[in-house]
């Protein structure tokens, strides 16, 4: 099999992302990817450091794309509008990229604490979300707790949706709209409590 002209690291990683989005992360192997690209498996080592290196690149690509999506969604918005935009963008990312989203779950600090590029990309996502909840008046630990709630809601719903986990034939968009409204109401109440004006 001849080497495919124009093959480079971005195209290898993009092909891997398409593969895991289509067939799931369990389907990823260098052999399978090489077949899809029309090259011999050893040629992939010219572009990625084996399967671990490829998975690192997928994790980086995932958090970069998610960060781009969230940033674009919330620009110029605050309060409930920003939360709604953030959750909608997160859901859209996961449902469009179910495989790639898998690589965004575990932070680099736990597995690759020296991977500054990936840690920076992950920090950007946190900063965007913190800015959103800050518009409710939440800061410090309260902001981080709120950000974790937002992530859990969006990632959990979208992951179930992408996997076909909602079997009852009822409008998923309406379910997510109601869930978002609950989250916004909860953040507003939490902000009142932190400011000492709630029960």
C-alpha cells in the first residue's frame, strides 16, 4: 500500500476523531485508522506517538473544540441567557462529537500533569463557565460548584441522548429546555443564598 500524499498530523487526528465519533472510542486502533487513511500502520508513527500519543491529540482537539464552541456561544451574554447558551453549546458539541467528547472527561492534571497545552485548553473552558456563573454573583468555591453542576447537566444529558438513552418518545429539546430553566432557577436561588437574602 503506497503512502498517501499530503498526510500530516492534523489530518491523522481529524480522521481519528471522525472514526471515534462514528464508531466509538473502542473502535480506535492504529491498524483501523491506517486502513481508513489508506496507509501502512507504521507510517502513522511519523505523525503521532503511537496510540497513547493519538489519544492525547484527541483529548486536546476535544477540549479545544469544546472551548471554541462555548466561548462563541456566550459572548455578549450574561445571567440566564449565558447559561442557556452555554448548556446548548455543550449539548450540541457532545451530540455531534460523542466519541471525541469521551476524551474531554478526564482532566490532564490527573494523567498528564506536564501537558501544559492540554491543561491550558481545559482551563479556558473552566474560565468561560466561571465567567458565566459570575454573572449570577457566584465566585470562588461557589462558582466552581456551580460550574460542576453545569457540566454534569450538559454532559450527562447529551451523552444519554447521543447513546439513544431516552426511550420514551417525547421531545428531547423540550426536556432540555425545562432542565435548563431548572438550572437557571437554581443558580438564581443559590446566588440569593450566598448574598444572604435567601433562606
